């Protein structure tokens, strides 16, 4: 009758948040290295450049796009792993889909027929879902580094 359900609450510190940001950047850089290898380049210079550029751009993207979304979740008390993966997935899906569809159709596009436009959107959605999965995994890893359960 008087059962109480213990809610899991999580908290972070500034140093763990910084390490999580570095983790997200590094994971984005490693994903870039995988893409460089799949693109056919095994040159050590290309792999190092892919790692460095991918890490820097990933870290900047996490701060610029994921950061504001996560601040809202953090303020609302949604600090768990599901929230972290969801923020990563939503941010990744929006970023990649917008990039493949000329800003969701807001920017000038080449002249195309309706069928081609439909396939552009379907292709954009399919590839963005894959990349959103990667973004969700990065968000989850960052959450694991940054947050600890409150006793």
C-alpha cells in the first residue's frame, strides 16, 4: 500500500562533463577514421587527419547542437541513459537529414521532379537513421563518463 519507488537520480561535475566532451569528440574522430578506411584510404596521414578533424568537428557539434538539448534535459531532471541516447539520436538525425535535404528544403535545390525528390528524402532518412544510431551511441558513452548515480 505505502510502497515507495526509488527514482534514479544522476549528477555530474564540471570535470566529468569536460572528459565526456573529450570522449564524444574522440568517438566521433574514430568513426571518421572508419569512414576514411571504408573510403579506400589506408594512408597513415589520411587516418591521422581524419581522426583529428573528425574529433574537433564532433566536439564542436556536440557543444553547438547537443549541448542546448542536453541543458534542457538536465534542467528537467531527465539525466538518465535513455535521455542521453535520445538527445544524441535526435540531434544526429536532424543534423544529417538537414544536410542531405538542403536544409529540409529551405535552401535552393537543383531543379528536380517529384519522384527524384521523394527518393532523395527516402535516402536521406535511411542514411540519417544509421548515423543517428551512431550519435545515440556517442551520447550514451558521454553520459556514462559524465554522470554518476546519487545515493
